[in-house]
C-alpha cells in the first residue's frame, strides 16, 4: 500500500479547502441573488379578505442608494388600498381623478437607503371576493443615480426567477365557501330569539328540578321527625 508524501497531502488538503469554500459561496450566494429584487410578502392572501403586504428590498440601483419606491396596485382585484405610516418615510398617494381609485403610492425615504441594507414598507389592502388568483404590484425603485423598474411578469410556464426585473406578485387562496358576510338583521334577531327561548327553557327546567329536590328534602325531614316522636312515645310507655 502506498502512502502520500507530505507535499501531496498538503495539495489535496488545499483542493478540498478550495472546494468547500466554493460550495459555501454558492450556498450563500444563491439566497443573496434570489433576494436581489423588490419582494412582497402577504400576511393573509385570501380572496374577499383583508391583508397587509410588506414590500422589501436590500439593494440599490447598481449600488446607488434608494430614495423612493413607487408602488402601483392592480386595477382589478382590490376593494381598497391604504398605505401604512412608516418611520423614516413620507407617503404620497395618487388617485384617479374620476373614480378616486388609488393609482400609485410613493414612499420617499427621509435619508437615502444605502446599498446592501434592508428596508421595508407596508400596504393594507382588501381583496375582492372575485379577485384573480394572482395580483401583480409593479414597483419603480428610484435611487440617487438611476432607477429600476420591477415590472416584468412571467409568461405561462416561465419561472419568475429567470426574469431580470420581476414585478412583486401575490398569489391568493380562493374565498372560503359559505362565508356570507351579508347576514340580515332579521335573521340575527330570529337567532337571538331562539337562543333566548332555549335559555328560558333551560332556566325553567332548572327551577323545576330545584323545586322537586326541595320537596323531597322536606318530606325526608318530616319523616325523620315522625320517627323520632314515635320512638320517644314508645319509650315512655315502657
């Protein structure tokens, strides 16, 4: 059996170390590359419900600090859009002059956000009950030097991660079946009346049971008194 001399051992050790470093770089670099977008994270993405969307980024425009984010809500699928007050950001809302629908929300940073630092802003939204499965929120990232438009949408069968500047997209779950928020006051009143009748019946049965129990107790005490008196009388006769 041959043995390795010290030099080959060192070379093999260096190669193993270099391979390990490369693998580590790939593992660390993959998430960083995947996060090099403006992303959106929903809390409860269900059609017909309310949600809070968090838009986040951790990069500038070619390393230039970020000064603002301009978010454009979809024209269909939303009942309302309300920006959340964020420390360090000012907010400007643009609405359609005819319909009042929100066209764009601009978050402007009080101080430019340096490249490689994460920042986030939030929107509160209400989804339509018939909202489509996916809703895109294009974002324009403005920087000290230049800007980036996050507006690309993947075609059917295309991986969104293959896009250079994908738009943030929210995928909705369908509205729950039988979830009817339009219950009438009359129905509610009838329900309350039924509950009241059941409670009254329960109270009546409770009173009846208490009366029967009390009657039985009194009868038992009376029988005990009669027995004691009879015993005393028999003793006196003796």
